[in-house]
C-alpha cells in the first residue's frame, strides 16, 4: 500500500484533495471566549454552568481549547437557556459588566493600544470575526455624528440578548480604555425593551431607543478623536497583524462536527483504516466525546467512515488517470479485493463496471 505522503501527493497533484471540496451544512460560529461569556453569565445568575454545558453537548476539553468555535445557532440556544433559567431578561447586559479588560484577548489589546477611539472602532470592526463570523460592525461617519452599525450576515438572525451583550461590551470597554470620558449620543435597538430601563441607562449613560430600524451605537463625530489611554503605535501594529492573521485562519464559516470529522477521516484514510482515537485527536476531542457527539447527530463513527470512503471513491473514479487499485489505497484499503467487495456493497457494481458505464454515458 502507498505511504501516507505518497497518497496525499497523488490526490493533491490531481486536484483531488478531499479537503478542497467542503460538503455538508456549514454554520456561522463564535469563538470560545464568547461561549465562556455565556457560561459566566450563568454562574453569576446562580446557575451551574457545567450542567448547562452538558445539556448543550459541550465537552470540558472544548471549553479549554482556545481555538474551539461554537456554531452561532448553538450559542444563541445557550443564551436562551440561561435567560429562561435565570428568569432575567437583562442577563446579557449584566454579563458584559462582569467581564474584565483582557477577556477578549487580542481584541481587547488591539483596541487599547490604538491611537484614538475612531482608530479602535475601525480595528474592532475589521477583526470582529475573531469573536463571531455571524455579525459585522460598520462604522458610518457623516459631518456631525458617527454610527457603529451591527449587521447580521445571511443565515444569522438578530437576537436580543446577544445584541445587548455585544453593545454593552463595546461601550463599557471603549469607555474604560479611552483617555477622556465619553458616552454615546444614543443606542438604538430593533427589539422592544425587556430589561428594566435603569440597567440600560446605567451601562450606556445615554438615551436608548427601542424598536429602531436597526441596531446602532451613535456618538458625536468629535468623540472619534478621543485618545486611548494605552496608545502605543508600534505595539498596536504588531497586535493588528496578529488579529488579521487570526481572521485569515478562520474558514468563511465553521464546519459542523460531522463535516469536520469527515475531513479528518479523509486525511486518515490515506494511512489505512482510520481509528476513532486518531480522528478525535485531529479534532481536539477525546474519543468518547467524538463518539457521543456523532451519535447525537445520528451519524455513528463506523457509518461515517463507510460513507466517507464511498464518497471519495466515487469522486476519484471520475478521473480516468487514477487506477482502480490506487483508488482503493486512497480510501484506506490495503487489499484490492476488500475494496472491490466494499464498492459493490455501496453501488451494486465493481469500480471498473461503473467507470465503463460513466465513460459510455
């Protein structure tokens, strides 16, 4: 059988790298810091965060992994659960108040080291995908005022608690890091008021408009020139490059666990029959967690291996330059007869018969 390196070289050279063709559902995501924020809000409300994490299928190793990302849909479900258990519609606002500077890692520090509030807003907006790929912030400036507008990408529905949590984070952080006091002219939410008004005014210190056409933080244009306390151009340049690199490393949308497992399997297949523990390690999970999560999605590991082998074999079969024995090696069979037997089980034909029919068609 070919070595792993040889098999990968073959597939890469022919444009058949399984990872090059993402399949299945793709979901918008949030970083692990956003996930921990919700669990922190639960703890602050007297709720056992570990029980919520378990209820939503989150493993301890995922919460510890700095690179872990959660689908936006599951993040919103977490917020809904915390609000319901706490009986507090203002839990998002209070969660933002509890977060210290540094919680958001490079995003906090790139803001803190910017020259002015305006510069910080620009960098914050540019790199926000580090926190969430479901939301964009756009800074609009005219002669008198500036507006930081929150926009949701297609497929990400606005969510009241998440929006309030996000805006409270922005105002509290930018206010704390600026060298002079400032407050928005107004904060506008598209949703109706749910928490007590005193909480909003305490945090934002400005008029609040509900049922607005969109979500925005409005401030005087002059406030953009407010210097930041920790302005450090050279440090900021380094942090800016680092944040940009983190964004570049993000996929346009975070793949679902089943898709990520399928891709990990595709790499492992070149070396023979893949093992659950090896695939789990690639995904930063324990074997037990991966097995449980796949079962919850209705896709047992063995079935996923079988389906991945079938899909890849059919894809490779489309290229007449790849020999049938080579296809067997690429999908993890050391024995050609075993590959033929599996292929007949999948399709009812041998690889040669199916290739011949396709060529005639």
